[in-house]
């Protein structure tokens, strides 16, 4: 993955919106939250007063599609990737807009890493906000700090291998929150673990002292025996698995290229590995050996996810596509789904397996009904870089983090059980 991060990288591939929208744009944003009932009056779910601007929403969308520079490592990958894409039917409404929370300020450290939003219930969301891991409650419309990483963090528990001196000013590049545990990965290979029901930090660990050490992704999962583990994927080409009861490193796999994302199958037996190579891998979780190769993407991949049936999984790539795979036949994908604007940087399935969402780098989240062979699609259209997205475990809510100096927020969508179930 790219060595650039933060504002330096953002400037590398983003246009200056103020040039198009005018200097008064920020003054035309509603600072208050926008609800579903208010959205029609405000013309926009983000509270943008388009009638006061010199450009319509439709014209700005066209300009944005033309001007946005998708970051890619392989030239023309996005332009060449549309040949085998599925023709979907847009217009479905599986998840209805509920509220846009302007008081939340999601943040992104590295422009290629966008899994910084996690829902643990249909009203509890955890996200990165500047240098803090923050909990947001949609019930009270308020947030509280879970862990401040701007200063010095030291573990309050003793575990073999844990860094007792801790870390200072950790720049969080990856995040996972599940089963009452928070795991944060840092730009210098840091791993920080915290139990939500305990004070202090449980475990601090540095994966490597190499210069190119960024922790690209972390995930919390159960292994094939049912034990709770977490996995870290790093730019040093390593994938490391830790036991969450003892915090011991139990496995360390090494691959030919930096690993940008890994995800474990529901039964804990297989792992999807994607990184700085157009081809991905399906590997055995016990030994890291390759079970199958995933060919078809044209650039580097940064996202993967498993359907709860353990047979279907998906990968997201900078060629602007998501490829859906079946473990029983990896010779070709089940479906190839194309984005509008940029790289597919996050993929999530609902826990019941009915829907899959893929997030582009900015402006678009696409939700597909898996029961229709991914033909039926809902396209959620807004403006801003996406810090992450998450379905709630009960599937009733979808949350999207928007990182932007003008219209940063957390958007909430509610599952439409009436019209959505009919599609």
C-alpha cells in the first residue's frame, strides 16, 4: 500500500470542492442534525441548501464524477475493469435514511484504509474521531471517549510479550470492535487491545520494528475451535493471529507482498488474503498455506468479507470493482460489481446474509440483495470521503462515517422491512 497518509495523500487524489461550490458553501451547511422528516425540506439528507448555491445537486454530481481522481497503483485499472461487470437494477430501498448526525466528526489516517466504523448494536457505534476511539449513541445523540490515543497509552494488565512501556501518540490506521473488545492497529505496527467493560488497556504489542510496518487491518473472530482470536495484517507482508484470552501470538504467516486486508470464514477454517497484488489468496487458517488463488482484479485490493454461510465471500479493489466468490469454484467470480467513483475500500454482509454493502472511497455506498444474485441494488448517494460503514449485528441499522471538513458526519439508515422484504 502507499506510504502516503493523512492530508498529504488526500491532496494527492481529491479535488478541492470549494472551487466548484464556492466560498460560501460551508455557510450553507446545516450545523444541526438532519432527520428523515426534515430531509425533503432541506433538499438533502446532509443538510445542503442547494437552492442557495450557483450549481444544482445534479450538476455538481456530474462534475464530481468527472473530476474525482481515483487513486490507483496500476495505470488504467479502473477504466479496464468494467468488461465483465453485472448489470444491476438500481432503485431498491433496503435501508431508509433515518438521521444524519453532524456532531460526530469521523476521521481517516490513511486514505486507502477505510474500516474505522463499527456498530455493536442498532444504537451503539464506535469510530475514530481525530486521535480518539469514540462511542456514539443514536439514542442520546451523544458520544463519549473510549480511548484517547493522542497522549501516552500503557497496559494496565500484564501479559507475556506485552509492551509495558506502551505507546505515545499512536496514529490509528485500523480498528475492530466486537464481542466487547476493541482492537486498534497503528501506523508504526502498534496493536492496542481494550475490553469495553474494563478500565485501562489490556495489551500493547508492536508487530515489527521495520520502517514499513503499518497495520492495514485488524479483525476479531472465532477460530475453528470457538476460541476468540484477532488477526492483524501488516505492510511487512505478515499476517499475525493472537489468542484473546492469553494475548499470545499463536500464528504468523508471511506472504510475497504487503497484506492490506484479511478476513476469516465463519467456521474459522479459511482466510481471505488481499494486498499489493492484483491476485488474492484463499488460505488455510491453521497453516497459512494457499488453498486457492483469486484472479481477475486489475489493481491492489483493500477489502474482503464473508457471507455468513461460509461459502460466499467478496473482495474489493482499486479497479473500482467488488468480486463475489464461491469457495467451491474459484475459477471465476459469482458476480463482478462496479462502483461509480473510486476504489472499493470496505465490504460488509448483514448477519442474516440477505444484503451485502460495498463502500467506495467517497460519495457512494451500494447495497445488494444477495437473494437476487446481486441484481437488485440500492445506491446511497452523498458527498464526502467514507471513513467506514457497518451493519448492526441485528441487521436493523446501517451506519456510514463521512470524513470531510465541510460535511463530516455519521449517517444512520434503518432497514425497510416492508418494501425491502418484497424485493
